[in-house]
């Protein structure tokens, strides 16, 4: 789902919705926005900011006003993408752990 958002025009809307975020202003020139890998990296960190907004605001990564005015439809999509990645990773670790335990 995150890759889909990174490849769609929603990515440009996500970036445009965070104009005052210091972290994003520093990362875009460094990573760029043309390659899929860089887009996915930027989206992953923005998803993390959506999951823990108070922490990101306190650290100065994101602007509080930008996060308040973020489009609700995109916020929901980013949160769903984050939780799908988290749940998938947990299941992968459980599966690998069960495979390792079954070989002994």
C-alpha cells in the first residue's frame, strides 16, 4: 500500500501538505523524490510521524500546524499502510522464530 501511494499522485499531495516541516525540507534535497526507493523512505518516515505526532513535534521534525491540517483521507491511508507493515513484520518474525525452533 505504501508503494502504491509512493507511485501515485498522492505522494505529491503528501509532500505539499507538509510545507513547514523542517525534517522534510532537509530530507527532500538529500534523498530526492524521483526514485521509488527514496519516495518509500520519505513516506515511511511521514507514516511514523503520523503514528507518533507528539514525539515528532517535540523533536522538531514536523510542524504541528501541518499535521493538524493534513488531509484526513491521506492520514488514514498512511496509518493503514503503517499498521500493515508493522503487523506483517511481526508475523514474519513469528514465522522465522517458529522455523528456527522447529529445526532443533
